[in-house]
C-alpha cells in the first residue's frame, strides 16, 4: 500500500493528517460499502472506512474526536474527497503534496 499517493492535510483547527490512496479497486469497494440502498453515503460507515483505510497518520478512532464534531466533519469529508479524487482540481498550494 505504500506505493500509493499520499496527501498531507491540515484541518481548519490546525491538526495535521496524512491520507493515503488505497488503490482504484479498494476505493470503488469503499464507495460501494458506505452507501445505503438508495446510493446515499452513510456517515458512520463512511467515517469507519476513512479511519481504517485512508487516514494513515495519525491512526485515529472515534475516541480521537471526543465531542469535536467540527473536526470530525472536516477530516472525514476531506479524506473522502481525496479518496474520490475530487480534491485534485484544487490548487497545488497548501494541503497538497
């Protein structure tokens, strides 16, 4: 897995994270697993997959966020955009490696 693209991300609160792309097939499988029967991503499943497969540094769990829902939303959303390749249109300045 270490041959896949990584991205350093700094959250709005200033905390640093490293995201790692798990590969195209794994990304497609993750995308399929997090959706309900209507094709809508489910927050809990999405967060589980991001913490397990995309956010590689620091290794985090639910307890990491405590009651900080803003940090949770920021990091999970950013890691999912990275997984889906949606952040590649962004400029190559901050948060991109």
